[in-house]
């Protein structure tokens, strides 16, 4: 695919088609890799993005309870002394 270099203020940039942005889930940032004469653009994955908000909602709804019993609940720690 051929894309044009465009002027952006005093800099230049690439304009990527919406289909490419959607297909590779590119939103705000990409990683730029220079490798053996090639320029590689890779989407930056943010797998935990939004977790803080989700955890806050879970806490507010009372959904942040343990799913399994505490593994040390019945442990006798006096044996370890």
C-alpha cells in the first residue's frame, strides 16, 4: 500500500486509512521500530487500560469478593516457629 507523507506544521507525517487503523486497533499511539532498512509501526497494546475504573465499579457493587477461600485460613503458623 502506498501512503503519502504530509506536512504537519514544521514536521511531516503519514496519514493512515481508517480501515488500517480499525483492522490493527490503532487509536492514539504506535511503536516505531527501525529494523534493517525497514520502518515498522506496531500498535501499542494496553491490556490493562480501564482496569482501575472497572475495579472501582466492582468495589461499589460489592463484586470484589474472593472467589476461593484464603489458602492460609486453616494454617497453623505456630508449627513454623
